[in-house]
């Protein structure tokens, strides 16, 4: 028997490896939407025996998507009481976003900008203190600092009053402070979970597959979302070493159904606990004049929801596209769409910080915005403090707010929540905010890009090659 095995084991091993290579190749061809990614994985699988298959199994297969689908199948759908939206805005864009999200526009909502950490945190802490039935909080970064301690104290007091509290913190984001605030939350009796515990290094800035959403839902009837983390940097009263400007939003009315559903899904994904009942999902009443819809996106999204919404918004623009973002390294299709909009006479303005906290991202931006500027788009560099605001305003009728940046991580690799709004008053307010930022900034010109010496052009060009992962 030993002689037979010695004679045939090379053939058996080769057959097993060949079958594994064929399986992995078929999986990549069928499920990788990006042709370059599919080709890269296929090359690795065949050119690096055993290790190629192992790497594809570990990193190429989207287990997050499978787990999310399994958990969501077990969750009872929320019974929504929505107020129908009135006709208005771009009908084509309205239809496109409805098709890719599978959710209707909700009318009679109210979305209130909170244009500083001082304003946002005061409103959020007051809302937590006034909660009567439930508090759901999800954030990327939760600092173990003065601001974080204020939230821990408010949440602990709310738990002690008998209110149901659930706190979800991204595992990588929780490690921006050492020690993590998670231990303080647990010691205070606050139910808390980490989203996707990771073995990546502490404060790994380019980590993927993270929960980048920022959600606070109070009693299921009032909410907050946007791009603001919970940390001292956003609050000037703490005199932070690295101040951060940002804008958050309070949300009331029927569109909150989209926000609270996302929080419940994320909590179930992380813990297996299903939130249900009137404490979390009460009926929603009219609260204002805004028409809005939540846009959830992430690596469990088959439809490129956010990317398609952005492309649709750019295509629908007739007069202006104003983008405010801390990180601007969009994939080629979005960059081309902005260039085409500029060429057809749309005023395209992109507002980014002049001094970025992620140097590689800033270098990559410098390496790829030349064509947009050459086509008539304008890129504005704003001075300190670092501006973390995320806005997209199209014409005078539509805007997008939320957690997503204009980079591959937000578009494909992280979990994000944004809200589209058809509301002239809100759009006007945000357009004025963008205009004020432009007035503070300076234009990045083709001449300035061309003046860079060879070393910096090569540096920026190499950084640009990493944009699919930034």
C-alpha cells in the first residue's frame, strides 16, 4: 500500500491542486465585477501555486456579503409607515436611485445641518439624555478622550434609567485611542459591540471592510447622521492638537426609517441580536418639507449603489456640481463623468483640504486631477483646520449628505450610509456652505501641477496607482 501511495501521490496532489485552481478561477471570473481585479486574481492563482489559492480564499471571497445576506434573511422586514413624497427634483435621478436602493423617497421629513462639533455634540447628548425607549449609536471612531467620556457618561445614565441602549464601534476605529473606549463603555454597563474585530495593526489608516457609518437613533423617531466621528478633534472647546471641521445632520420624519433599518442590520450583523418592536421601530410622523431617501452601501452590495447614484447625479446636472470631501481619489468612471459635465458647461467645483491627514491620498489626488482641471473643472484647496465635511450639491434641487468619501474605500470597500435630499431650502443652505469654503480656499491650477519637479510627479503618479485601495 505504501508503494502504491508513493507511486500515485504526485498525481493525486496535482489533481487536487488543478481542481482547486479551476474552482478559484471560475469563482473569480463569475463574481469579480472589476475585470482588472479578476485578471489579477486569476494570474496569482495560476502563477503562484498553493499560495495563490490560499490568498484568494482569504482575501478574494466576500464572506462579509454572504454573512450579511444570511443574517438579513433571518430578520423580519421593518413594517414602514411612510408618507408619500411629492413630485419634484430630477425624475430620472429619483428613478435611478429608487431602482438601485429598492426604497422609495420619503416625503415630509426634516434634515437640519449641524455645522460644527460643538453644535452636533450638544444636540446628540441632549437627545441621548431625553431618550425614553431606545438609543442606537454606531460610529467609526469613538475617542477615549473628553468628548468620548461625555458620551459614555450620557449613555451610562440612559442605561441606568432603563432605556435600551446599543453601541456599535468599528474595531479599527475604536483603536484610534489607547486604551480603547470599549472597555470604559463596558465598565459603565453600556451594551457595546465591535464591528468585525481585526488583527490589523493599531490605527491602520488604510484598513478596508470597515463600518464607516455614523448613526444615532433616539426612540426610533429622531436621528443623526453625517461624517462626524466622536472625538475631541471636532470640538474646538477641547482645544485639540489637530482641529477638524465637519458638518453633521439631525434627521426627523419618515426618512428615518432608512437610517434605523441600517443600524438594526449592522447590529445584527455584528452580534446576531435582532432589534424589533415599538421601542426601535415606531410609526413615523411628518416632520418637515424635505423629500429624502437613505442610500446604504458596502462590500455586501451587488449593485454599486453609491457609485451609480453619484454617476446619475452628475449626469443629471445642468448648472453646477459642488463636491466637498476630505479625500478625492475617485475611480476613473466618476472622474470622467465630472470631466464630461465640465465640458458640457456645468460648473464643477471640488473642495478638498490643502493639508491632508493622509498624505498618500493627497499625493494620489494630485496625480489624477489634472485632466479634470484641464476639462474646465475647478479644484479648491482649503486651509486648516482640516475639513472632514462630506457634501454633494447638484444644481439647486438635490444634495447628498452622509459618511462616504470620494475614494475606493467608501465606494467599494467600506460600509457607508448617505442620504439624498430633494429640498430647495436645504440645498440652498448647503450650497452657501460650499461657497463659503471655496471663498476661503485657493484654486489648484494646471500650471501649479506642471511646476512640480520630476520627483514629486513620480511620487504622485505612483500613489495614483494605489487609488483602487485608498
